[in-house]
C-alpha cells in the first residue's frame, strides 16, 4: 500500500458516491494496513454515504474461511441507510468498527480487529445490522482534508519506535533523509529517552513537525503530561496510535506546518 494507491482509491470512491444511484461503497482490503487505509478515507471522503472496508484472516481455500461472510456483511452495511453519517467503517467477524478506532491486534487470530476502549459502532449478523453509536470525531463530509488534485507522494512522515536506551540518531537520520514530519511511537504516555528528546527539539527547530504517540496502542496521549510539549514544540496524538497519527500528519502537512494548528486537528479528528 502506498500514497498513490490511497489517492487513486479516494478519488474513485468520491466519484462513485457523487452518483445519485450509488447508496454506498464496499471495499475489500488486506488486513495488515486496513486501519491506515480506512482512516485515510475517513479523512478525505466527501460524502456521508457509507464506505465499508472488509477483509479476511483466512484464505478462501481454508477451512472456515471468514472472507465470504465478511464481504456479505460489508455490502449489507454499505446499503443500509442507517449507516449514513457514521464515517468510514470496517466490517469484520460480525463487528462494525469505526476507521478512527480500529487496530489490528494479533498476527493470525480471526478476531484480530479491535476498537479498544471506544468500542464497536455496531454489529452485522448475516446482513442484519444493529447500531450502537456514531463516531464523535470530525470525518468524511465534514472533514477539511481533500486529495482532489493532489499528486503522490504525500509529505514524508516517518514513525520512530521508542525503546530503552533509544539512540537519538534514528531521529536525526530521518530528518537528514527528508522527513517532513515524525511520529514517535513513545513508551507509555508517549515518552522517550532524554537524548531522543533533545533530537526531537533539534528536529522541531529545523521545521519538522513531531507528533508524540504511544507504542502501547491504547489510551490518550495528552499535551504536557510526561513531556512538556509547549517547551519542545511537539504535538500530542490524543487517541491516535502511531499508524493513524502518521496518516493525519501527512494530510495536515498539505495545509500547514504550524504545530498549534496541527494540534487542533489531532484534538478534533
């Protein structure tokens, strides 16, 4: 998966949804990067009509293949008028997830997809849908982001994985090689070693936008808790894990490099 495919897909989805005879769109997608593609579409689709991604953990030749029913449910959700206005959705294993919240949690388990503390948007049982909630964050038709007329690649944003005895040169190297933004998959509440924090400070001074997220895949990274974001000039990812935080930063950098404006995006999206 790459920026070119994302942009082409988003433009095709917007083209289809603009037609009055199209109720929604269902998309088959590999599960490895589904959380990123779905969130990208969540930010750039310009319609409140449902867009539903689905995939499978088992091939069609396997015993108890999960793909056929996932596709059936995804199409049913895309055709359901009650799915409108809920942003981009992911349908897997009878569950309906928001693109904002879904993460892959297991290498092989059929129930690999989770929405964590946010919970499911709904459930689909053999094409019969039950709805629990609508995502609170800005998305799709109300989003400020667009890829109309945008050419790949999007601004380069690298994810840096924090760990014990983390070396600062992984940060400075990314900057030297052209990264316009960085997402730090920090330990705990988005923290990192003291030398790494100094490297982040140097990166910000060079105009690189740095977002703090967490490698834990849970919780909220708020400003100025373990790290003084105001002093460093960094952005807190709030509810977004590193993969999704990267997607939002790529789109935000099409509009601005101002860290305060970008923090506002993370607060609302």
